[in-house]
């Protein structure tokens, strides 16, 4: 049962084939068995999960028919959960028991989903391999010598290994889509503003967006039905009606115009990945879509612009970690400056410190114009590139990552790591919706296909992804977890 | 743009980070690499381009002036490394 | 050499909203430490700001009151620095696009002359918390009740030329924000604070001299003294061949001198950038006009109206409109007593002296408008004389019973009974034959003496006009 999609579990629960308590117990057992290998969870909430499952079963008996009622999920440890430790993968918050719930957490709770625990992540969501976590790296269930991608690596590995039915993640430059690609699951980043950021620990405020990691596009639609919507607690949350994302999943793709970005099929792209994507595009042609090459001429500047905007915003967002009101404080500070410097140097890991330094530099006197303002201008160029492309096509499809999951410790140089997000990062700068779905395997490792939609075109992207999953079974492939020990 | 160690020290101080002598070289060279990546931006002319601060070009919502929060001091101060008599304690602030 | 002083003021006023600038936490003065510090105010991870509409309206109200440009689009920025009373590690403020642009206000100097002082801008920003230094063995306590309170920072042009003008400017600002009901503006409580930028230059010189900034002065008097002392210091320094360095200084009232606040910070680098958790604030004409319609009558307009409607002197009208409370008080006394002239005399005279002596606000006056009006009515209907009224006024401070009762129980009623007055007059004529003869011989001024004698006999209660009339009749 645990390998099923959330949609399938939803109907099994509705039919009474299984209770939420039974299902929750099954996941908890699997977590107990495999988490030591994967390190996907930082916190497992056994007791409260079973209690929530019990409540879900009672609600169902009382006539509640909410689609995700009793379905077990995991939250990335970036979402504040009242009464449960919320670490953001950092020593800085290793002891932080959040006194309130993120809106996303609140909404899943109201929908009756069962929270199994909190998943591991790159520290403050800064990383593309899940190696920067204070709680140790997460391992890829397809090959535990390899990384699951990052920063939502714990959520991706947990979904891929059936340690939960579905999970939440956040995506600032690719942090949902790239781990989804590496772990062979579906990962969806909605348009900026579609999902509330209240209670989601900030990395880069103008780029961060929460979204689902799931076993299918249909599951992502079910999750989006819960997550999306206006939240008055977040000024950047958009006041647009929420569609029923499941309603249009089966719409025909006849006449769909797919844009193939020239720049995403250039040097650096692995041959097997390229082949898998080209094969997938043929599937779409069979479904009645037409392909058209499009240009994203400024795409190559997206990583540069991103590594100004994101660190600059992060440098300010992370100033609150000062050892005064919560979180880590160094031992016996001799004076105020010592408290600040040692608390922050001991509380943050190397990558986080590096980005704070870069952001501080980019904003400092004399450099603001050359860096921050320049990056904002590039940001507009990148958005315009997408707008121009969308004048001609409905969706842009390419690879999520140039290659499949790499080995732990393989990329020690930050710049090399940053270039991992070359295909995904522009989407965050432009605030557009993007999804990664499984589209093949190379040497037993999953390949992700990346689709970018128009502003608030969530429903269409999910429809396009779902139609592919009706024709193929890549999203049904499972890692052979546990066989190696 | 290459950084020298004194600039790194200055930035570290602004960001209230301590960089030990042992780390200084490595940190300096890493940040120099990142700045080289960033400097690729300079290859494009953006004189005529308006900066984009935010992907959402919409406007701020306003909140009615109402008190919606209750006093939760005692609960919230359990999170603090050091608190006494309702105050958060820190090493002496010199003014 | 003759020096000219150039002063610019940066005044912070706390806006009197119910809740904080970006959170729904109460924003009241004097609460127990950290009882007004909730998850957003403590900068807990994941919390986000939402802008308080009332703070925006108050800023616009101020802008309209000083005839300033109101920005249709204002943008919040983060100002980054570390301090324990600044929970987020940045202050949200408005750097390049403040809500209120250029405006001006007119100040009145002690000699009655007026000057217009330009206001460069006024922007909305967050307050910080405060540090408490006592009792913690070498540690400081942090109280974040004030953190996130809305402030309006009002920046003047460097057009103020001396300490008196600076104080007049501050008093005018104080008056305006209180008229507008957007701030208590109590300097002693920190709801109005002032930073002073001072420089000097040889008279006639166009370029500005190097300025110093004197931070956080908390009374009008200290602003005046601090400026005088700082100008003196700069003059001596330059005349001795030294140079003023641009720096922040503090004023020590006990020593009556300013001293440098050399901080350990190498150089402030606030790394401003647009606050990504907030979007641009955009307002339209309708929003602005709705606020304009509800603007109260402001001190300058009120002053003009008082001179025409009540026939008051410029000076009296100025004193009476210096605060909204005093103007309201006066108008209440005037309408209840139907005598603006007497009302103005009493409010600016005895009442003002009483308040000054005791350092009372007019709202806390033991003699409220209805009682002062009642007193004036008794003068007008000749129940008491103007002189006795002063005695009654003194009694009213301690005695809260109705004015009529006070007059009655102390037997202060003016004698108007013609029989009683006739007796008095007869007695005076009998007792003063010499003066009576002088009057009869045509020495008119002796009449005053005789009236005085009668008043004395009556212990001031006789109606002097009546006495005079009777004396004339009897001595004719």
C-alpha cells in the first residue's frame, strides 16, 4: 500500500480498504527501517502522527470526505510546526521548537493529512546536494552513494523511498525540481505568490516558493488544492482565485505548442539526459502537441544574477540569528561583538556563511549598483525572455538537470555546485511555475524533465505533466531500496 | 573582481562573522571565484533596463489597524538562551 | 569673523496606532517588558510583515498638513545593522521613495515675526526596542515592546539659523502632529525625539561647513542648549585653527556640553536594499482626498480665524492656538460665557499662569472650561467684581464645587442692593468731611478716593459703579 500515490491512497481510505492508522503505522515502520540509511528525516513524530491518523479515521466515520484526509505526509524542516523542532537543517536552530504553524502546515492539518515528521534539507535551503545539512547528508534511495539533490533532498528521498505518501518542499533556485529529478519523483514549484510563505523560514524572500514533492502530477494537483491561496499574513501572497487543479488534468493536449529552449540543449547537457527528453517530446507529439524551438538569450546570466539576488536577500534574512531571542548562542561570550560573531560562526555552516559574505559584499557601499542593481536588471531581461517565448508557445520543456545524481563529495567547489541549477534558476528569477517529472533512467538513475509555464499557469502545467504520466510509467519506477543492506 | 583579505575581514565584520586566520585564504579564494561567476553579468549592457525587484509587479495590501496578537511572553521566552525578569539578556551594551 | 549657523532637524514621532507597523501586536506606552513582543516583533523565523493602513494614513495626513507632495508610490527598504534592540538585524524604512515629499511649515519667533522652514521629506519606519542596563551583573536586558512601533521621521531642510528657531520649529511640529492626532509627541516618553545637524560657516559663504549630528535630545530646552553649546564649540575649534569632523555627538545636560559618540564600528555601511517581503505601496487620488477632507483645522488657519471671529490680537490668537487642547478650551469658555474677550484674557492670563506654575496640561487643569465660563458669567452679571473673581479663581483650584456655591459660601457676592449701598455712601460722607468738601469745590479726582473708601468698607463686595453714581447724586 505504501508505494501507492496519494490519489490511490485517498480512494483506498475512502473505500475502507485501509484505515489511516494502519497506513500511518506502515509508513512509520518503513521510516524506522530505512531512515538510518537515507537520513531523510530530521524529526519523526510517531506519537502525534498516530493521533492525527486516529482523528482522521474518526472524521471519516463522521462523514468527512476531504481528499487528503488521513494521507500521511512529511514537511520539509523549513516549515514552522508548533511544538515540533524546526531546524532548517542548521545548528543555529537545532533546538528551536516553533511556537506557531506555517500556513502550509496549517492547511494540510485542516485538510486532515497526517504529519509523519520533518525532512532533512540543505542548511537554510542553501545547496543542491543536501550535503550542507547540520544533520548530515541525505542519501539517494536509488544509490546511497549518491546525493538526492537539494535543498529539498530529504523530502525527495522520503517520497521516492515510500517513507511517506507525499512531502512539501521549497524552491528558491531549483530546490524542489532538482531533487525530484535526482530521486525520480514529481516536484512542482508554483508561481511566486501562489503559496503562502508565512512560517516558511526565509532564504531569499523574492525567490522562495513552497510546493509539493509527490509520486505523480495528479498528487501534486491534490496537494496544490490544499496549499494554494491568498494568505493575508504574507504581503507577497497573491489575491487570485484558486482553481481546482485536478479538474483540468485530463484536458486534451491537441494543439499544444511546446517551446524547446535552444540554450537548454547546448554544451554541458549529458547525452542520455538529452535523449530521454527528446523521447519524451515525441510522446507529446503523439498527444497532438507541436514543438517549436525558442530562445532564452539571457539564460546564461541567470546563475550570475541569482548569486547576487539570493545571497543579498539571505544576508539580511539571516541577520536575525544573533543568539538573543531563540536558537543557538555560543558559550560564555566575553562581550556583545564576541556573542554575535561566535554565535553566527559556530551556528552557521560554511556554505551559509559564504553566501552571507557574498550578499553582504554585493550590497555594501560602492558595489550596490554594479551588483545588486545590475542583477535586478538582468532579472527583468530574463523575465522578458520568458514573456517573448510565451508569445509563441504554451509551455517550455527541457531537462531539469544536465545529468543524473552525482556521488556524495563529488562537487566540493561552490561554483561548480551553483551551476547545477543552470536550467531551473531562471524560473525563480521570473517567478514562473515549473515542474520536474521523471522521464527516463540512465544507468539506473532517474532523469528529470523540466516544464515551465506562464504566470499562474499552474493548472496547465499539471495537465501537461499528468498527460505524460498517463502514457508512460517512469513515475512508477521504484528504487531497489534495502537490497544492498 | 579579486578580493584581498582585508576586504574579506571588513565584510565578515559587517556580517558579524568570525573568520579565523586559518580559514582566511580559503574563504577569500572561494568568494573570489563566486564573484568571478557573478561578474559575467557585466557582459550585457543594461543601461536602458528597469530593475525588477520582485517577480510580482503588484502592490502592497494594507492591514486594518487592529490588535490581533496576545501577550505570550512567558511561553516565547522559554526559547531564549538567557532571559530574566521578562528581559532578554545579552552581554553589556555599551552606548 | 562673523559666523552663520546652519541647522537641520530630524524629528521622529511615534505614530499613535493601536497596533505595530507590521504586526497586530499592541503598541502602547509603558507596558511590562516584552509583553508587547510577539512572534513577528521578535523576528522569529518564517514571520512576515503586513503594513498597517493607519500608519500610512497618518503619514499622508501629516504630509497634507504641511502642504507636502504625497507619493503615489512609496517603497520600503531594509537598513542593515546589528544591535540587540533590533531583532531582525535590519530596520524597515523608506530610503528613496518616502511617503511624504517636500513641504514646509511656518514658525513664529518670540518677537512675533514668522519664517517658513522647508521640510525635505517624511518617511515611515520601524522603531527599535531598548536596552536596560541596571541589575544584571555586567549584562544588559532587552525590552522589545517598542520594536516595530510605527515612526514618522520628519527631515527639515538645513534652513534653521539658530537655537530659538530650532525650538520654534519643534514646537510647531509638536503642535501639528497633536492637532492631527497622529502622535502624543511627548519628548520625555520618547514619542517625539530629535536629532540635530549643526554646522557653521562664515557669514556670506555659500558652501556648508562640516556638520555634526547631536543624537536623541529629549526636551525642547535641551535642544536649545545643545545647539548653543555645539555652535560655541565649533566656533572655538575653527577659530583655534582646528577642523570640525563629521561625527555623531551626544548632549550631556549636566555639563551642558556635547561629546563625541565614537562607536567601534569602522564605518556605518547600512547596505540598504528594497524590502522583498513588502511590495510597493500605491495610493490614488481618492485615498488622498478622503484624508484631506477629514483634516482638522490646523494651527495657522485657526489663528487667523480667532483674530477675525473673536477680534483677538495676533499674539493672543497665537497663544490660544498653540495647542489644539488650548484652542478647544478657549472656544468652549468663549461660547459658554458669550464673551470671547474675557475668555481669552482668562485663558491666556490666570489659567495659563496656573498651568505653567504647576506644569499641568490644560486637559488636566483643575478648572475646566465650564467652570471658567461660569466664573466669567458671574463677572458679567455683576455678581462679583473682576477683582473678587481672581479670589474665586484661586478658590476654584482647591474647591471643585459649583462656582455659585463658592461665591455664596464665602460671602463674596457683590453688593447691589441700593439700600445697603446708600448706607455705605452715607457712612463714607460722614467719615470724610475734608475730602467731601474738596470734591464739592470741584476737585473731581477725590471721587475715586471716596469710592475706594466705600469699597473698603464693603470688603470689595459693593458694585463700584453703583457707589460712584450714588456719591455723585448725594454730593451734587
